[in-house]
C-alpha cells in the first residue's frame, strides 16, 4: 500500500479525522459536517473506529462490551490496531483513491491518547503500532474536540455507557492530557475546537477552518 496523506498526495481524496475525549460531540459534528458538505455538492464517507468494517465492528464489540472487563492494556491496543488495519485497507484507501472526503470518527491519535497516555503504554510504542496498522497513512486534517473531563462526564450521564466510558476519572484525565499534548505539538494537521459551546457553534467553527484551508479542500468547497 502506498502511504499517503498530508505531505504525500498519492491519493485524490481527503482524510479528515475527529478526536476528543468522551462526550466531546464528535459524532454530532461529523453528521453536521457531512450534511453541510453534501449541500455544497461534496460527497463524503463517514467511518468510525474501532469498527467501520464487518470485521472491525466485531472487534469493536469485543473491545467495548462490559464482559471484556479483564482485558489487559496490550490486548486493547492490539485490537484497536487490528480494527484500524482492516479499515484502512478495506475502506479508507479505496475511498481516497476514488476522490472522496473521508470523515473518520477517531483514528490513530485515539490510541496515542487512550492507550499511550490513558493506559500508560507510552506514546513511542503506540506510534510504532499505529504506523504498522495504517501503513503510514496520515490524516490530512484532524479536528481535536476538546472538552474538560468533568464536562464530558456530565454529558455521558445522558447516554448508554460502554466499558471504556466506565473507566475511572484518573484514566479519563490522562486521556485528556494526551489530547492536550497532541494539540500543543504544533503539527499543522491539528485544528483544536472548543467543544464546550453549542453543536451549531462547533460546526460553524469547523466549517470556517475547512473553508480557510489552502490545500486540497478548496477544490472540494
Ligand atoms: P467512541 O465512543 O468515540 O465510538 O469510541 C469508542 C471508544 O474506544 C472510546 O472510549 C475511545 C476508545 N478508543 C481507544 O481507546 N483507542 C482507540 O484507538 C480508539 C479508536 C478508540
């Protein structure tokens, strides 16, 4: 597989990923952006991690089901990467080659934040597994929806929770720290969004970033 993404335009589409702690409103934002893009005549494909393929969705069930309570950190990372490897080859790469905008609800940065920081496996180790699973495919753009963990916890009270949602406060604080570290890494693909405002305001913020992008996206919008 040819690695592509920012810096290497081997494909014609765009890979946009959405990251953030629990309850940060990523899924609502992706739905809103997809609608907005469709109104402008841009076809997009929505995917999620873990999952997004038939194999990946089965892996997702194993990862998130409460019956998997005893799962060790290493197994958790490997299953996340297994789902990712399948998604990249079965869905993302073909969609990019067909020129689509791919909107992916979480990607490799989630393993950095959750397994690297949250589980304490370390950024460097996770980076190696991420590279293997993605074949080096990097997002063109990553929206980091940042919301303090306490606010995320309040939002979670209104929905059904999974195994990872139920981890203790310290775990989610470390995940947040991981996302903050990515946000301050200075890498140009990261766009930080304040997720504590209304869903419409988050969408408008994201759209204004898309419209300002000089490379790639202008040909779509
Ligand atoms: P979701 O709730 O955003 O659908 O994500 C599923 C859960 O999986 C969420 O708690 C974050 C977690 N996750 C990881 O721990 N590592 C990963 O690499 C990914 C993609 C998700």
